[in-house]
């Protein structure tokens, strides 16, 4: 593109100056650590979602001690979403953003850099904004105590905007998201049983007006195993692109 400037009047005539600029698009890089745990790199800033790695035999290739995110986002208190939250938060000093009850729980375990939030709230991190949106799911800590409400996140930066649904059922609240945000991609649970399944995830993709979906919360345990071929066929029939990520794989969107 170029910026047009006013003409300069030289003796030889009128000269028009044009300043050419190069537009650099920073593409997000997504790394999958199994179950619902992803990191998203946004131009050098790294966000880690729902850290459950070390208890997952499928993710044994991942060395948790090497993960150094800038921000950790936690959707709810279930063990399969917070198992490695304390250790990673301490080693990285990442800012942890989560519902109020979860940050209180983390602080009791020595995690200092916590920022409590709740559904509907937003925070500007400088490199991106994070908004907490409703998820339809229960939330309790591994000991069974109350962990507040489950949430999802919408992250918007200069170059991209995406939705991380967390654990959730299909809900009409999702149709509020495209009123405020134009999503480039979204992370949706597919495993059924504890969350919505493949068919409802397609419905969710339509409600959020997003045709690029990254699947999560599938295949970790027998109750949430899915038929990959069938999932791809159903999404293709609905004209929605589905990625079923591979553990330790990084993809550029």
C-alpha cells in the first residue's frame, strides 16, 4: 500500500511524493500439548491454555519444564485443565488469567502473578485483549471444592482474533460472539460425553460464524474417543474446515 502526500511544487513542475510501506502480517503459531492444552504464539508473545500435560500418557513426549509462556489462561478448575498450572506458572512467572476462584486457589499454592476475572470481563495485555465469555459446564477443583463458573476466551490482537471455548455444551450464548468479533479460527471441544460432540461443534461453528475449527478435548480417555474420518466428513459436509491436531505439532495459521 502507499500513503499519498501533497504535491511539491519544484521549478521543473509538480512532483507527487508517494511513501511505500510494507505490511507485515504476523501469523499465529499454535502448538498442541494434548487434550485441551495449546500454546498460541502471537508475534513473540506466548499464551498457554488449560495446562494438563504431565498426567496425560499421550503427551509424555512434552517436557513441561521447558514451557515458558508469557500468559496462562485457565477456563475452569477440573484437574484435566489445571494439573500443570502451578508448576508452569512458577517456572515462567507467567501472568495467570482465570476466574476469581481459580486465582485464589493458585495463590494459596504460591503462584503470585495472578489476575482474577469473571464472565464478561476484558483485559488489555498490550499485545492482545482477552475477553471472558460464557461456557456451559461445571467447575470444581480436584478436591471437589467450588471453582466458580467455567468460561471461554476470545483473544484479539492486531493481526488475528480467535475463540477458545474451553469445556462447554452448545449454547445460544455463542451467537453473541460474532456480534462483537470477527473470528479467524476457534478451538472447540469434540469428544462428547463431558462436552459437546462433533455434531454440536459444527452447530457452534455456525453460531460463532467461523469456518476454521481446531478440535480439542477428544481421544484422551475412552469416553471422549472420536471417529476422525467421520468428524472430517461431517465438517466438510457443513463447509467448515476441521483440524485435528497432533501432540507436539506446531501449525501456522
